[in-house]
C-alpha cells in the first residue's frame, strides 16, 4: 500500500510504481499494489475494506496464481498504517492467515507521540513531515467517525499477528511511534525485526537515484522479502 497521507497517491504514481517493480525484480516475489480509496471522501474503514477485498481476490481468483498459504502485507507511511490495520482485521475475520507484514515508517497513532515528534518538526523539503500534517491526515482519515479496535494500531490488541519487519528513519517524526509499535508487538509474543535507518528521513525510500542510504533501505527491504517468501514462494500485497 502506497503512502500519501491517506488523501493522495495511486498505484500508477511514479514512486510507487517503481518501488513495486524494483522490489519484485530484486526478489522474485509477486507484488499486488492496491488502489485503495482516499480520504476524506472515503474515510476509514474504506481503505481497509479495499485491502481485504484484494486479499480475498488473491485467494479466490486463480488468474492471479497466488499461493494462499504464503500471503503477506506491507505498506509505506500511511500505507503502512492501512497495512497494519488490515492485518489486524485479517487476523480476526479471515481463515487464511498472513505469513508476514512489512511496515515502513508507519503512522501508528494519530496524535503527537515521543521525542521524535518534537525534535523533527520539518516544514520544508521534498521529504518533510510535520506534526500538523500528521494531525490533519489523521482527522481526514477518521472523519467518518467510526474508528474501531483496528483503527489505531498502537492502541490495538496485537497478539497473534504474523512475523513483522518495522522500518523507521532516524530523522522522522514518526520514528518513536513506529519503534513503540515494534515493542508492543514483541511484548505480545509477535516475532519482530525493528530496523532504524540511521541518518535517514521519512521519504528515504523515494530517493534511490540520489542517495546511497536510500539504496541500502531498498536492499534491507528486499532481503526481508526474500527471507519471508521466497523459500516457499508466495505473494506480498
């Protein structure tokens, strides 16, 4: 699931398209990119409903050639939030379990959280993320007024989730929230790998043409995908 503050982005957006294509090429893992509906016109839980519809199709539609026993989920930024909430609902409402989740710079709570939110209040630049933007995105995303036990991942019951990789960036306001979510999963008995990108930013993954740190980020993601899926084949959505 692509990023975009819940209100922007699409599967054909250049960054999202190239990330999915390059990761598929690097890993041999089938990737489904989800065109989820956007807020505020389609607020929570509409994006989650869309992800579960794709999950069901991946299992049922033989044209996709998906191994139903090797399905995982992942996303970046707002897409990671949607992935995390979707994983919770899949755990409780579907018989086919996820085998993995990959959450990159996730937004796991819709209010200021931790020192990173105060220290890295960035208002300018191509990869800036400011707390006011996070608050505004959360308000749009939850504007339907129907948050449930899956809407805020950091406050959810996370027991029984699949093995998880959480990637955070050192200079990202969302860093502390993502790392707190990793610890919450770990405390619930979920196998977690938490990776902090030293010297990196919220938008690191989109800068591969210009920055070695971004290319290292992609290598870490590719390795995690290979370890999670390639040994027995599968798909990551």
